[in-house]
């Protein structure tokens, strides 16, 4: 497994989901997408909104670059965030 730091920003849909489900709900979604991509979620850090281009940092373990690309595609396809 390789460890990666991923940065991202919420879209308007992502902010709506965050407001509705809270940070725990977003973390569960990220954990599920990471697991589906063959990896595991290590941690999620929110850096706030309005303070720059990135709203969160995620640290994941995935087997290889192909799995990382699969995770990127899965996140982008939700429309909730850009990474």
C-alpha cells in the first residue's frame, strides 16, 4: 500500500451535503469511496471554507496509482467535490 495526501474543495452540492449530514457523513462517504477503490481511509482534516482553494485534506492508503486514479474518478463523479 502507498499513502497519499489528497486536497480538495467542496462544490455547492458538497456544501449542501455537509450542511445536511455534517462532517461525519462526509467522512463516511470518503471512507466508502476509498474502500471501493481498494484502499483505506487514514484521516480527514477540514481546513474551513473561505480561507483558500482547499477545504479539506484526506490521507488514504491505496495499493497503487491505478487505485488512486479510480478514487479520484469516484470522488469527481459524485459532483460533491473537486480533488
